[in-house]
C-alpha cells in the first residue's frame, strides 16, 4: 500500500493522494476491476505520480548506445544474413526488424554510426531476388519482354 512516511504533495504543491483518488475513480467508472486488485492499482498509480517529480530523468536509449568498431561492422555483414546491432541476431532483411524497434534504415545507420552504403538486406538474399526479377522479365522495356517470351516459346 501507500507508505505514510512518503511526501503526499508533489513539487508543485499538488496533492498526490487527491490526484490518485481522481484517477482511480475515473478508471473504475469505465472499467471492471475485481476488488482484490484495487489496492495494487492504487499503489501503482500513487507510485507513478510520486515518481513524476524526480529531478533525475532516465537516460535515453541513444545515450547508452555504443558505436560498433569498423571490424564489428564488417563482421555484421555475412553472405546469408545481416547481424542486427539492436539485438545481435541475424536477419535476411532488417527493414521489418527495425520498424518493430521504431527505426528506419537511415535512423539505424545514424544511431550506430554506420556508413550510408551499409546494406539492409543480406547479399545472397538480394542476389536471389534480383535473379527472380530478371527471370520474370522485370527491368526490361515492354517490347523486350514480349520478344523474350516469344523466344522462350
């Protein structure tokens, strides 16, 4: 429960207990909650409100990130996969993985100090997709596609 020795007013003179009661009342009117969970919810809301006045903000993720060395950058590019600097796991393509972590390729390269030509897809995967596209006639002018299909028949 709420520790009575804690300060019940915030740094701006706001009564944290009144705010907690207001938030809990609003929550309970719109949501069903088993009575046994109510004390825990009250304690969590009070702790969250009491923590808002802390002067020391948590360090952002960008401040904690270490830049990889050139050797680590070279080792992260293998024929079959690109090793992510976010979680260290191999991926054929990083685009979806990066979007899960709220990054795009440009932001990922900036965050880890990677060169602008750092690949986002594995080389073998890119070659396989390129070969598939060429075999389907993509990238050729329209007339060349017809001639190629007639020659194949």
